[in-house]
C-alpha cells in the first residue's frame, strides 16, 4: 500500500489532539481540508478511523492501533532526518517567545548559550499572540501565562513582580523613591496587549498597591511592551516594569524605580515543550541552560 506521508501526518495530528480544527491550526491548513484528507485515508484503508461524536471526534479501535504505529514511525523519520542534516550543517533550534522577553532577557544572554553550544544555532520566532497552542515546527517556547498551555508540557521558570519605572531624567532633582501616593501625578504609559487579563494595567497596579484611584495625566498607549519600554527610556512617561524584563535596564541606569513598593503577579514565564518531543537532544541543553542562567541570577545580590 502506497500511502502519502502527508496523509499520515494529518492523521497523527488529528489523532493526538482529537480535533480536526486543532490539527488544521497546527499544520497551517483548514478544518475542511483536514476532514477531507482523513476521509481519503479511511477510504484507502477501508476502515473508519474516527467516530464523529457530539462536539468532537474519538478514535475507533482501528484508529488507536494506527496512531501507535504512525507516531512511532514519524518520530523515527524525524530522528533520521535530523541525524542526516546534522552531518552537513549546524542544527537549528526553533525557540518561540514574546518580543519583550526576547529583547530584554534572552538576547543579552544568548551569546553564552552559543559559546557553550557552538554546533547549535537558535532561531527566534517572536510574537505577542497567545501561545496556548504551539506550531508544529516549534522546539520549545518561553511563554507568559498561568502554566496551562494546550498541547505542551510547561516548566515554570520564574514568577513575576511589577513596579513603576521611568527614565531618571523624568524625575531629575526629585528624591527617590517617591511616596506611592505621588505616582498618580506622573504621566503614565499604557499597554494594551492582545491578552490583557495577563498583564497588570495601571488600575490593577494601583489597586494592588493600595493607592486610591485618581485620574492620571494623559500619556501614550502601546500594543507592544518593547515600544512602551523604549518610550519610558526616552523620558516620555512611567511604565509598569516587569522585574525580569527591566532588571538590566535598571542596572545600566536607563530606567529607575519610581516607588519602593511592588506587586506580585499570579502569572509567570514557562518553558513549554511540545507533546511530540522529537528533538529533545537539542531542546534539553537549551532548557538546562535556561535553568543555569536563572540559578546564576538568583545567586547575585
């Protein structure tokens, strides 16, 4: 029997996720296309692989048997392709994360990873979209959230605390830190991220710090945290600083803390590994390096 490998990949994705829609998102196609390919595979095999049930699908006994063998086969193929590729060129680790983490935490430290792993190149895939589901080509993601990520195994890296920051020029001549009640009189830089509930806004921070709500001076609004921080560095207002993202900027004197108080976030950053750990021999050194960097950071005064 001469079956297309593409058909088997579509089947593996749908069987693993028990969803034609999720498989379509993972494979970069449409739900009707996935459904048609599954029907074609069932026709060629002469068996039903899925039962269509209310609000979803379930594997038949034949589907379960095929899934076991296809999963092993695809993992073996991936391993073989990786081994052949490694003989002729550097291997590339696909790392997904958000713009801010890439710019302010990861990029300053990546040279140390490259020095320790000269045979491994890192390709950064940055987006501020939700990473609750991972693309099939991602080897590891560093994602901000509550640890509940679809189709991935999450390992907590660190929790976050937040506090107001600005350029020292903005508060030149004033004694720092200010009393928290003085914060409301300063121009605020506002963030409107795609998933707003995960990030502190000024109203949430004021509430967490016990500062009475007041009307604050008008300032700029951004949908990108990296641009917001650049505006803060330029002296255009006060930003909400996330400790692990602004620590180096504070050390360099580009930003300063406005008040002494800070608030804890119930969210944090996680290393998220896809369910199909097809390249763990590449991923594991990167995850180990992340942990080593955090251990080094925690030991510093």
